């Protein structure tokens, strides 16, 4: 593979290790929980956050600098996914109001 996909570039080392362990465990969250010494729900939350990071990195439907900035904050874990979603929703409402005058 000559180029690394954008979604992979946005993951940190810990995320990549988690993905590797998840794959080597054949996708068993129960097995990954044992490896990390945590509960199944803890691993599920971690996987959900990782999925959200990847989706954000892949979503190119918005060509808006502010929205892209917010997405980068989420990917870098500077803000939570739900907060970012709310900010983007409110921003789009304000933008739509301004557009419609």
C-alpha cells in the first residue's frame, strides 16, 4: 500500500494497537476486554469512539472550514463526539437562518 488512508492518519498509536488486538482476537470484544483487563462495556465504548473517529475522518460531505475544524477537534479528542455533533447542528441552523434572511 503506497498511501495511508486519511482515516488511518487521524488515528493515534493507541488506536492502531487497539485495532490490531481487535483483529487478532477475531473481533471478539470479550477477548479484547480480557487482554486489556477491563469490562466488556468499557471495550464497547472504546470501539464506538474509534468508529466515530473513522466516520468523521471519512465524511467529506461538508466543505465548511468550521465543520472540518470541529471534526479535527473530535479526532484529536479535544472535544467529545456528542458535543461536536451539537455544535455542528447549531452552526448549520444559524447558517441556514442567515442564508434565508
